[in-house]
C-alpha cells in the first residue's frame, strides 16, 4: 500500500488501499523526517447514494435474502489505535494487526481517515447484499466480487468491525449459488408463461385470420394482440421468431381476406352506382307525367328497385339519392297540387249532392203518386250523376241515402203488385180445393173401414186448409 502520509494516497481509490498491504515499514516511517510544507490529507469524498435494485420479476418474500443492517464503523478508538511512532493498528479478536502508518496529522484525524476507508469497504459489501437480495444482476458476479473482498480483508487498511464484514461476505459467497438457482428457476417459469401466453395470442390471431368477418372489431383485436405481444419478454430468439411467424402469417391472411372483401364491395358499389344512375334517368322521365295513379305506382316500383340496388360508394350515394328524390318531389308536388284542386271540386260536388238529396227526400212520395215518384227519381239520378265525384270519406253516406230513397220506391212498387197479384188468389183457392179433396178421400176411406188411412187423410186436409186460410189472410192484409 502507498504511504498514507502521501496526500495523493490519502484520497486515492478504495481498491488501491484495500487490496495491497502497506509498502512503508514502521522503521522507515519513523526515520523519515516530516516535511513542513507537506499538506495534510484532505477529506475523502463520502460514498454517494447506493444504486437500488434493477427492475426484475418480483421475488417471493421467502426467497429474498434479508439485507443485514449497515455496519457503521462506530468509534474508531474501539477498533484501532495509532501509537507514538505513527504506526496504525487494527484491533481484532486475535489481537492487534499493523495496517499502516500516519504522520500527517493528529491521531483522531488518522483514525477517522482509516474509519472512512472502512465505510467505503462496508458500502461495497452492502451493494453486493442488496443486489443479491433484489436478484438483480448475476449472482455469480456478486459471489466473485465478494470472494475478492473476502480474500483482501485480512490485509485491508481499514479501522472498523472487520469481523462483521467478514461474516457478511461469507454469507454472500455461500448464498450466491442458491440465489442463482432460484433466479434460473424463476426465469424458466417466466419463459414458460411467456411462451404459453404468446401461443394463446398466436392461436387467437390464427382464428381471426382464418374465420372472422367482423373487420373493424377483428382488426382492432389484432392490433391489441400486437401491443400485448411487445410487452412479453424472456423468450429465446428461436422460439420467439417461430411464434412471431405464426402471428404475422395470421395477420397477413386476415388482411388479404379483408382486402378482397372490400375490393368486392367496391365492385358491388360501383355496380350499384351505375344501376342507381339508370333509375334516376327513369325517375326524371316520369317526373313530368300527369297520369297520377299509374305514375305513382311506377315511382313505388322504382323505390323498391333503388333499395335492392344496394349502396353506392359513400361519397356518391347521398348525391345520387338527392337526384332521385328531386325527381320524385317534382312529380308528387304536381300531383298534390292537382289533388288539392280535385279535393276542392269534390267538396263542392258533395255540397250539391247533399242539397239534391234533401230536396228529393222531401218531394218524392211513392205512396201518394207512384208514377210521379218514378219520374222524379229518374230526374234525381240524372242530376246526381252529372254532379260527379265526392270526397272518399263522404261517398258511402251519400250513396247510402240515395239507395234508401230508391228502396222506398221499390218497396212501394212491390206492395202495390202484391195487392193486385191474381196468382196469390189462385193459390189460396187451390189450397182450399186440395183440402176439400182430402176430406172427401178420408170420408170414402172411412166408409171402406180404413179408419187409419182416413185419419191420415184428414190430417193432410187440415194442413192444406191452414195454408188456404193463411193465403186468404195475406191477400186481405194488402
């Protein structure tokens, strides 16, 4: 080790001071006269913040090696001393050990200088412990570093609880293999889980690529699979490449099917556009027609064909519909105007027919004068037909009143005919004659001793007699 009285060595690296034994003997240090102009060793920089554990897979609490509490150097006087000759001694359980010399300042300054070097060494040990406990980095590298520090500990020029540091370094060396095995098992478990998840994602992508026709939803899902895929780590390159090829192949298959679908859709929409343009031409030709009923039916047929034609390209479909509807609107506006005029005419006709009906119902009386009633009704019908059509909602009631007037005349005619019908009187006489014939036959049967036949004949005669009376009564009631 370089002479600690040299200002350069006092602030040198920890590796230099802790790895090599002192090179200046006590006798040489005592013989060397002090140099008045030599500066005292400056303060050694304190160690900065210790690096925390690197991100890694979470370890189970039972598997994490607990980090021992830091070993403060404590009171340097407890672990070392500097004698009158400037020789620096470390106190151990086996006795004192010379670790260097101090000629540049007071005893307390010297003890503090070597205590700070102990703190630096303890910091290195703590970093190794934390890395091992957090399972960050390579445990074998931590083990190697701990062995190196452990091997140099007997010759380290430090003042502090060196025995405690030795115990901690021994634990690091002894537990590193177990931690390495545990980390390897965890990596294998993580790798297996990552492979299984990517296989699931690849299988899902293959199903989408082969079957799905929900283009928007399936496309979004493939992108979500890709986003998740990028977050899955820890798989060897060969396996990862094979799984990636499955996903990429499935995505390409989906993209080809989707592209073919939309290409076909574009062709269909182009055909729909051509068909709708033909329908627009036909609609524009019909827009000036005044054959309202026939043309309205043709426009309904055109609308059915329009819906069956399908959708044209989005940027053209709305414009095509506006053109088609404009042709419809021209025709139906003209029809509505004509219909409005017709409705006014029909309303006037209804008023005229109502007035005509009211007059006819008051003046036509078939009971009083049948011939005059017939003449007046014929004149009524001629005027009725001349007036023309009425609104649909009034047609039934007006026609019903006209038919009721006609029925009054017809019923009166029937009643008059029945009162003067000679056939009715002949039928009544015929019924009476038949009844008399049956009575005569009954009398003769009784004379021959056929009482049973006579009874039947009298029953028939009585029936015919009732009919004859009914016919005579009907004639009398006319």
